[in-house]
C-alpha cells in the first residue's frame, strides 16, 4: 500500500509530507520536486502569499544518496511566513470556508485554529509527494499533465485574464474547470472486484479532496447521460502493432473500475475562492452579532494551481495502483515484471 499523509499549518514552521510504500531503488531528483512546487505557486490571479513563499523541499528520510531505500519518505517544505503565534484572533467566519463548522466542531473561540490547517497551503505537501510519484511513473513512461479549460466561464487566455482583472477590481473571486490527463497508463490498474478497488472511485476521491473542488467527471462524464449508448461507448479494435485499441476515448480511459490502456482523463470543477475582498455577511462567533466575514490575504483565482494539485493526486493514485499490479519492493523487479506483463 502506498500511503500519504501531511502535517503542518499555513503559518506554522513548515509543511510535511510522509509517503510510505515506495520501492527501493527509485532515483529521486530533488530539482524536479522543486519545479513541481514552483508550478503550484504560479497562475494569473494568485495572491500576495505566492510572492512571499518560494517553496523548496528538504528530504528528511527515506533516501540514501539519491535513491529510495523503501523506508517512509518525509518531505519538508519550510514556511517563510512562520507567524502563527503572533497573528490576531479571528471571530468572523467566512462563508464557503471551514471556519464556522471547524470552530463549532473543535470548540475554538479563535477561527485561526481552523483556517491554519484548512488552508490550501497544505496542498504543497501533496504536490511534493505527487512529484515523487511522478518520478516513479516516469520510469514506466507514464506522464501526468493538466490544463485549465475555463475560469469564470471564459475559455481563452485573454478573456480569462480580463475576467480575473475585473474580479480583482470588484473585490470578487472566480473558480473554473481544469483537466488532468495521464498518458501511458497500462491496462488493468484498479479492479472491478470490490468497490474500493475501483480506479475511477479512487481517482474521484483523490480529486474531490482538493480544497474547492466540487465536481469530478471522467471522459465525457455528465454529457454521457444525454447521449444514446452507441454514441458513447468506445468501440474495440486490434492491430499487431497497437494491440487492442480504441478510436475514441469517451470513457476517459476507465472501464469497470480499471484503466483500459487509453489516456486517463478527469475534469474538475473548482468553486470561486471563498475569501472575498468585499466580504459576505456572517455572524461573530463570540458576540453573535451580524458582521462582515474576515478578510485574509487571498487568491482571486487558483484554477491553474489546482490543476497542478490534481496532477499530484492522480499521480499518487496511479502509483499506488501500479505498485499493486506490478509489485512493490525493488525497482529492478518491478521493471522486469512490467516488461513481461505489458
Ligand atoms: C490552489 C488553491 C488555492 C486556494 N487559495 C485560496 C485562497 O487564497 N483563499 C481562499 O479563501 N481559498 C482558497 N482556496 C480554496 C479553499 O482552500 C477552500 O475553498 C476552503 O478550504 C473550503 O473548502 P471547500 O471549498 O472544499 O469546501 C484555494 C484552493 C486551492 C486548491
């Protein structure tokens, strides 16, 4: 089993990712992990925090030299803004955030105790761990990428920029849709034999766990519900050179809870950022008086970054399913097994 957990607060000392279950003998390229961390911080519409933090990883365990030794990997990303104990208390919960439910659940009188962990800063850990999984997948020519399909309903770069500029001017925010695509995924990752083995379900869980993602679809997804079967299902062909193949990929590379050899394609809908410059109505958790929600340093839109996080989550799931299918102790053994069985 490949296991990943994270620790760390937005303005705490650091963000930590622990990744356990990787085989021994995987080459770890720290520079690649740093490049992925930098990609998470990019995108038009990001807030001031992205100028403060220039994330870099320190690998604390799990490698000797530059190779994994099968023990848990701990990745540390330091926070430049380590001010959690100096920051002012917050009592005005922001609609659309974990603020109110989190404070009620854990009995906090200071909402900072919630937002420090609920913040999307945590996703730096996911991108760090996901980058390690990408390095593993690349050994087998599996490539995971993402692209922004729309922001605030706009599709072209120019219109997206203008929409973000307008939202910034009017102190508002935007969401959008991003797509994650994995090429080179072999047939048979995941399984139909049990509900929690299904690759589509595991990918949906992983993608849905990204803060602000409210919808996930594979292939043509929701559009399939409006079409007749003959216009949806991808017909099967065979050639000596390609083996079994399809001419269409409406299924997004997933049938019966397994990869089918075509590109795995997921699309995610991200809601608008919940911290507004012109804050919405809220209620002070101490005084119970009607107030305006608190305003924190914030992004206007972060769809491109969410796509990078989507790549990380897809890479984590694919790496785990790959290790289940082709073995998990040593890179050499896995490579032999992969060659023999694909
Ligand atoms: C890359 C990324 C950056 C985000 N940046 C912000 C931000 O600057 N301000 C904010 O209020 N929400 C931001 N969010 C969204 C919140 O983290 C998220 O909406 C909130 O935690 C509530 O969770 P939920 O939307 O899943 O219910 C961001 C999300 C992602 C994926």
